[in-house]
C-alpha cells in the first residue's frame, strides 16, 4: 500500500482539484469533514463499475438542509446528490484505494466541474 494517494477533491461550489494525501483513514475523513462512505461510480460504457469510488461524508447523502454539491451516478442504483465535499480515488479488484491515473483526473475533473 502506498503512503500517499493522489485524489481529486471536489469542494462545495468550487472547481475540482488534485490533492495528495496520506493514505490513512483519518486523512480521508478530514477531507470530507467526518465519517466516510464510498459510492461506486457508474461507468459510461455500460459496465457497472468504473474502477473509481467517490468518498463522501456518510451524512453527505442525506444532509438536505444544505444545497447539494454535485450529482453522482451510483453503480447499480439511481443518481444521488452529495452534500458537502467529496473526493474521487481509484479502487482495485480487492477494494483497496489507489491514486488516480492522469486519465482519471482528466475525466472526473471534467465530469464534476461547475
């Protein structure tokens, strides 16, 4: 497991940006402001999972008192609105969190831009 992760942070009402974080649960929680939950992202080309996860505050799916940040297309389910900041990271077949590739960064920066 790598010591650092390169992820795409998507703050509320701001453009996405690449950040490098320690590959630790506490650092991931800090980015989203609380306990984290992974959402498997649906892939455009008909496969059920894109190989990346969106990580958000576990309450970010039902904090309806705030304006939503972005809509995310959930693999195997409906689109959901995420409230608050979230980040995108790659995931392997075993479910381990990995750094994004350059292609991932380009794709998800465009997808989640304002």
